[in-house]
């Protein structure tokens, strides 16, 4: 039987957004945990760990029971949020890992990568430019890390003009909504634009509706953001569903937005979630 992979972190908080969306706070054994806002790290559990009821069948051969089911997740905590690393996770009933993550209780052990990784960060954005952050579902996570880290001044607000446009099927799927609404009320240079794609089943929702792709072509988007959507003045980030990202590349390409290269940073930044 293969040797068990050592766990190196503890789940210290499990916050239920909906039955299929969780916020998980994980405390690493070894601190500090080094990352930049927008990066990801790996979470993992042994395949012998229990899964939630209702998950799809998962037949694991005995010789593979002690192997880790792993997946990369964007970090939603700010760099100074404390002694934990936060993740915004949606359930995939057919997945190897999330049915096991959703079965965890506070105090349970798990595996976490030793540091943040990835280049979906603000490092290459000129300090004088505005930023539009567009995300579907849990693609919001890296943006939460960014605004939490940026809102560290005396006023508690981001130091530059920034807009988050978040799309979800229903209003109850809009994780971090209360936090973002409060930040928008307090900070004149921060705008929060939630969008619901299935308002027929969400009778109480009175806000914006449709798909994010459709909103990217609306002439009034610049006015809502409070800044010009011009690649010389504003960088745009797209994160989440690959269909939204591909459509966004085409729509924004007509405005002059382009992905960067290793040598030349672009004005369009992408992070696909599968």
C-alpha cells in the first residue's frame, strides 16, 4: 500500500454561501504563506476521504486510495488578512476533489501548496491605469484578493479606480456581495456591478440581468465603471467560464485590447477555470 501523503494544513472556517458554494479558510502549518493577489495554490485530499451525499459515483481502486485528489484554486484572501488562506469553491458533483472538500468539517486536515503561483496579478498594470475585473461564478476569487489587498490605505479604499463586474445565475450565488456593496458605498473610486443571468427564477432580483458577454458590448458600461474602456487607460481582467473569456477576447479585441506576451505586457489578462 502506498505511503499516505502528509497533510500540512487545517480547515479553520467553513462558510456556507449556498449548498453548492463554500468559502473555506485554511491555516497552513508553516507560516507565512507567500502569495500575490490574483495567484492560486493547490488543495488536496486523499481519495480515501469521505464525500458528500449526492455526489456522483466514484470508484477508486484500492491501490490508489491514498493518492491525493488535487486541484488549483484562486486565493480570495488579501495578503494581510491574517493567519489563514481563503478560497471560494463551487461544488462539482462529478469531481474528484470538491465532493471531498464539501464533506470537511472545521478542524479537519488537508493538503495545501506551499505558496501562491501564477501570473494573473496586477504586477504588470501601470499604476496610472484604471482596472475592470470581470468574473463568472467563483472566478470572482482572485478579484476579492486584489481589492482586499488594495484597500489598505487610511481610507480603507483601493488607491486607484477599479470596477468588479460579477456574473452569477441567481442573486444568492453572488458570493461576497455584502462585502463588495459595503466597499462600493464607502469608496468613490470602487464600483461593484453584479449581474444575474437567470432572473426568471430569481423574482426578488431588481438589478442588472443577462450574460457578462452582453454587458461588455453595452455603450453604457464605461459610464457605469466611471472610466474610459480604452486600452491606453484601462486594463481588463477576465476570469471564470472559458466561453465568457473567449467571447470577451473577441469583443474587447474590437476595442483594441490584446493579450500580452512574455516580453510585452498587454491590456487584457485571462484566467480560465477549466
